[in-house]
C-alpha cells in the first residue's frame, strides 16, 4: 500500500529541453508523480518526469503508465552471473525434510511403549509405541542443550537409545503389516529415523548403512508404494531424496525428484502441498542453474516466489521465496532479461521497499559491468525501475 502520493514535478526555469539519462541519486531532486522516473539532462538538472523504459505514457496523457507492446530485444548478457550455489546457502528446508518429532506427552509414553513391546502388539500399538519413543528422543535432545558434562552425555545417550528403539519398533511393524494403509507413511518415518541416527553418530560403522537403507526405503515408496504414486508419503519421500541429491550435488536426480514433488503436490489436497510446491520450485531452480538451463531456472524462480508469497507466513514458504529472490538479479542478467520484468516479480507479496530495491540495484550493477552494446541502456533501465518502487 502506498504511504502517500508524490506531487508532480514542476517546470524548472533553465532546465534542459531534452533528457539525457536517468537521474543519479544526487541529481534532479525535484519530485515526480508516483510511477514516473526522473530524467536529467547532461548538466544533471531535472528535464522530465517520464514513464520508465518498457512502458509508455497513457493515450489520454494522464494516469498510470502502460506496458510497451514492442518485443524486448536482448542486448546485454552477463554470463558469469549464473551461480547455482548462491541459492543453496540461503535455502533451509529442514522442517520439510525432517519435521519436528511427534508430540506425544513423555509422561504418557511408558504405557504406549509397554503395549508396543508385547509380542502380539497391534498395528496401532506399534505405531503409537514408535511415536512414544520419538517423543522421548525429542525431549532428550532438547533438554541436552541446557546441560553440560556428564548430564549432557546422559541426555544424549537417552536420545540415541530412544531413536534405536523407535527404529526397532517400526521394523517390526514393517515386517508384519506389508499391505497396511499406513505402510508408506511408516516407511518414510523409518527413513527419517535412520537419517537422524546417522546424523547423531556422524561417523561409525552404521552411518553409511543407515543412509543407504534410508535411501532404498524412500525409493521404494516413490516407485511403488501401497498408496500409489502421488500420495502424501510418496511426495515426502521424493522431496527427501531430492534433498539428499542436493547434498551429493547430483543435479539431474534433483530435477527428477523435484518434478515428481511438483506433480504430486499440484493437486493441493494436503495442507503441506503449498510449502512443498514453493520449496521444490526453489530447489528445481537451483538444479537448473547448476546445469546451465537458465531459461527454465527463471521460470522455477518465478514459481518459487509466487507460491511462497501465497502460503506465507509458513516458514518453508518464506524461506523458499526469500532464497529465490536472492538470485533473481544474477539469473535475470545471465539471460538478458530487462528490469521491467524483474519489477513485476519483485512487487509480489508484502516486502519492505529496500528488499524490493536490492535485486534491481544488483541488476543495474551487473549490467553496468557488462561489455555488450546494450549494457549501459540495460543498467539505466534497472536504475529507472528502482525509482518507482513504492513504500509498503
């Protein structure tokens, strides 16, 4: 929302009749209408208030600028601006890959654990028992943060024992109930537990085996789970496999898994589908950048921002949209996209002005250092669009 309208610029005595460039910060300080940019002459004095490049004055002479229908011709490309790794350092999606442990009350966990220990435990009792152990695991891991010395070691030992027991209980469930409606869900939960155990151990004989088994379990869910392709469990499994592929820098695998996630989450039948759409789009953009597929990387970045805005303030959505915005300028420069297109993307959602302006300034800087014939013009366009970003 605009905080206020800016008054139109008035004619200035002695001002040059023709503009020469977009006014620099220290030039042409008189105000212009909202949506118009300050154009200065060679001497730095304000010459006109104009619509930014890529737009035209309305036919009636008043009102908002209108889009210029003339196709944009690429005139400046900055190939060194494509850095896929830039996205990785800003994207944190652990709450999707490894969600918080179950919230079964620790005080009531002993009963569930006892029932699961019986030889004839039912399916529900085994599931509940594994969740109870995970609750103890989570509680021990949390309380260990506030301890030191022997007490800390004791809490960590309790955490490690709890994850061992949770894995053991789920192993019994998976062996006995091979056609259970919740089989895929429990497979994914087992894979998560195996990955946590490997993370707790860091090194050791079981680490590689745990990660290998977790991957095989997830692949089984993706390729032929009881719930079929497209289930919530298969979506989760595909995303987890993609995250592992990101860590291994296997970008073609990332693309394959994230495209599955996007396909299965597209129905938006589950509360988590929107966050998965946002996160998968951001990861897909990263993989496209790493494989030099810039055109489709741009599309994925746009989608990550759009979906991220639609489902914020969920942390995963905000993270995906923020990560995508951080590489917008570099990707747009690498594909010779004009600032007018970046502006429309940056105006989505609720953001402070300085966050919207930053990518446009970065784009101007990238184009300013380019060597093509149209680079100076592209840099000036980015500076022009920066002027009209409103306060929100």
